[in-house]
């Protein structure tokens, strides 16, 4: 469950970054919501993936 949540958060962040570049290339200015989405979801997904890795590593040693 944690891995799925982490993956979804990470993908949402990556899509927001791609959307920012697409808007910039098309000549517009990305909205604040794009910046906030990328700044919140990408690191959150990364931290959740690290937490999943640490939890699954502890479980395998026991």
C-alpha cells in the first residue's frame, strides 16, 4: 500500500514538472498550482519510497 501511494505521489510530481515545461515552451506562464503540486508531491513520493524501502528491509532481516 505504501509503495503504491509513493508511486502515485511521485508520478503526479513528475507530471506537474513536465506540464510546467510544456507551458513555458508554449509561451505561457505556469500557474502557482503547478509549482505547488510539483513541490509537494515529488518530494513526498520520494520520502514515502525511502520509508517503504527501510520498512521492507527491516522485515526481510527478521
